[in-house]
C-alpha cells in the first residue's frame, strides 16, 4: 500500500540557476576612494583593516586636514602625526593628532590580538599625543604607542638618540609582542636607547630592530651596520613561531651579528631573520652594481618570505638575474623575491619600464595571496599587464595569487606625482591602499582633487559587494507544509536569512530566521519547513542580511496549497514506527475534530486532537514513548460547519 494513499501531494520545485543577490564581477574595480588633507602637504603611510571592515590609518599632515564626515585636525607646527578610523565604506569615525612645532610623523599601524592598535612614528622637539608629552633627545626620536579602537592612548614608549632615531614599520605576533624596524645614528652621534637597552652604531647610521612585549616593555634591540656605511630597516614581519624578519638596505660592508655582508655595488637589499629572543639566524643580500633596496617584507602562510623593493639596471637574487627594461644605470624597476625560511632565494621577478618604478609594501592573506603597492613612471609592464602613467608617476596596486602569478594590476593618478605607501586586505580579499596624490587623480571613475600640494588618499579595490551568490532556490509543498531549500555558491559577511512569506495580494511577513556562514568560498545548503498553512497561494522570498545590517532580497517564488475536496484520513508515516509517527488528514471545510488513539482492545489511550480546525491539510506528530509494542487504532471524527459528518479509523503498529 502506498504510504500516501488518499493523500494529495503537490510538489513544486523551482530552481533559479545562477540567481544572485548581487552579481560578482570577473575583474575587481575601485569600490570607493577618499581624499584627506588641506592646504598643506599631507601623506598617508600605513593602514590596516579589522574583521568588521573598519580601516585604521596613520601618516602626517600640515595645517588643517579634513578627514570627511565632520572630522578635522589642526597641526601644532610643521608636520603632525595622525591616526584615524574609517568605517567599511570610507566614512571617517575619528582622527587623533599629535606633535609639536617641528616634524612629527606616523609610519606604521597594526592590530594587536586584543583588538587594539599598535602605532609607530617619530617626533622632533616636544610633542603632545592626546594627554602625553614627549621631548626628543636629538632631532628625531621614535615613539611606539598602543591605542584602543576609540582613539584613546593605552601606553606610549619613547626611544631616544642625540641624533636621528626613526622607524619605518611595525609588526605584531600572535602573542601581542611587536617589532619595529628603524634606523639611528650618524658619524658623530653613535648611540640610541630603547628602554633599558642602549645600542652603539658600527660607525655611521645603522639599521635597527626592537621588540616590545604587549605592555610596551623592551624585550631586546639589535643593530646592523658597518664602519663607513649607512643602513636602514624598512619593513618587518613575524612568522607563526615568533621569528622576526626584516628588510632594508646597506652599503659597502655591514655586520649582522656574526655575519658580515658585502654589497655588490652602491647599496644592496638585505633580508635578516632573528629568533624570538633576538638572536640572528641568518642574513642574506641581493643586488647589483648600483642602488638596490628592500622596501617591504611579509610572511606567507604557505611557509615563504616575500620581499619587494627596487633595483637599478641589474640585480642578482640567488640564482636569478634581473635586468631592467633598458639595462642602463638609473633605470629603476620593481622586484618581487621569494625565499624559504632558511633564507634561500627561490624565485624573483621584475616589473616596470624605462622610468622610475618602485614597490613599497607587500602583505599576504591567509590563502597566500599577495598585495603590493608602489608607483611607476611612463609605461610599465607587470607580467602580461601594461600600464601607462597619466602624468609623472602613478600609483600601482597589484594582487598576486598563491602561485605567485599576477592576478590583476590597477593604477591611479593624474598629471602630477602620486605615491603608494601602505597596503592592506580584508577577509573578503579586497585590496586597500594609502599614500598621496597631487592635483586631480583618477581612481577608476572617481576623481579626487587635492586641497593643497599633496593630499592623502585611501582606496578600496575589489569585486562589488557580493554578500551571497544564490545558486538554487526551491519550494516543495506537501499537505499543509512548504519546505524551502536553497544553496549558496559563496558567502561574504553573511549574517543570515529571513524567510519571508505572504499570501498573494498580502504583505510579506517573516516566517523564520536562519543563521548564515559569514564568509565562505564553498557551497552551503539551507532548508526550512513552514508548517500548518491554510489553503491558498503563497509567495516566498529570502532576505539576505549582511553583518553590517544591510540586506538584499532574492526573487520570489510562488507555491499553492490546494484545499481538499473531501475529508480524508491518511495512513500514518512511518509505519511501523518507534517511538513517533505523523498522522495527516485533510478537511474541505472548517470542522469540530477529534483524533483519538485506541489500543487493540478498543480502549481509549489518548485524545491527541480536540477542537475546531480550519480547512486544509493537517499533520499531527504522535509520540508513543510511554506505550508498549502492539497494534493501535487512530480514529478521526469530524463535524463540518455545513453539518457534514465524517468518521474513519486506521491501524498502526508500534515496534519496540
């Protein structure tokens, strides 16, 4: 016997292939771009993005700088430091300044594991940061600060020298320890003090690296340099084990602990690795006969170190020789280099043209994709991509895949000189950059106009928001229930789905909420059963809600629950059962109903329905957990409003 004898089952399946809430773009584009500044010179140096899409950026400005959204800062003197927060669509939330009458600059910002911000920069003379005042020992001193996400300073630390002590970058490890890449000293001022650690240069300006604990206490500091040479540390990163990697430039001969490096020409790239206690593990150099410099360094989760920077005419990276477009002295081009964790060069590639080209920063996401920012002059080639600057120099923004192949390149600029300094990414793999531009600069279809000679820019590149790509949407009617099921191909920042239902010509109401999977690049399946519906036509749609509260609707699909033509009692399912089963029946009119269970002796066990029910299909779940095995009778009695009488019974078997 059919399990659905005398039961009408209408199945409607509507599949919307490739139906999406927002269509993904094949190639990325500029989502938005913002300018910051005033009548002076303003420079963006670094930025970072949190898991909610908020952006934190630092740099320096002159006079009064407008950050948008009613947020402004006015400098104390020449250049002042700033740290600012923007929301996910580029609206300024707050900005904090700092400085004195001389030059004060922000150079790097990262997010600590506790969600607070670590920032580094330098100041000259007496400078005030919120309520804290510092006085430099020489013409430049270094400050490292911890801010909360509201812009309050939690602590501030000064490192001092009677000459220059200036940082370029900061990194943070999984335990909240931070490392700052910097330089200090001159031929006449040889020392610098980092907390209780004093370093002495090897003879001139030295590169340095200092590590702080989460409370800003100096754990160790080291310097790298030579007797008659000048060195700088430009960038720093950690690996998951807490080892520290630093890159920069040196010339002639430089000491890295017990390792001595000799440059191939005027200046060479250096890459050095230190263990968590500050002991040198190895130091390597790369370069040619002229000026070569490492500008950015990052650790990839695949277990590699990537370095970017500039080389002049020709340079050697391990076994790889790179030659610039012209091969002539002064032809500066970009290099990308890959090393293993033992310092062996694995690969290197170049980008650029006959003009001056430079890569300033590189970062890697959890999937091993690489994000690079810099600038180029004239016509420049990035693998198969060719760009031509609109003016003197344009910003170059590059994304590489985990296989080290360039995925895309974007440019921004105008008739003046533009510079890209800071780069970051978010959980969706979108690209963020900062730096400065002159006059009028185009970022895709957005034109920014500087209020002074140079203004700061912040830009986001990526596919237009794709909260969810919906690949299937189905509705199946069974009796008085509708099962809604859908599948997503990908999800980005997906909070969840409101399932909305309405009777045709009525208004949509929420039937249920199903939590989403946040960000996910693999398919996900969802389903929900909407039960005990009256006969009629219904429309269903999905309201996809993003983490920021924004939402988008799917297309609607229609189903119909038919009103039965007569009273019907269906066979329970499953049967036999243990311990529960479903009993369904159909009613053509409103009726006073009783559904009663009897044992095999005809004795009433329980009455599971008693009362007036509306016309339509009804499903009653019966739990026989307290009953023993055996044959039972379920009987439906109904008296319709039209006076029609109906009575029928069926057997069911409980097996323990």
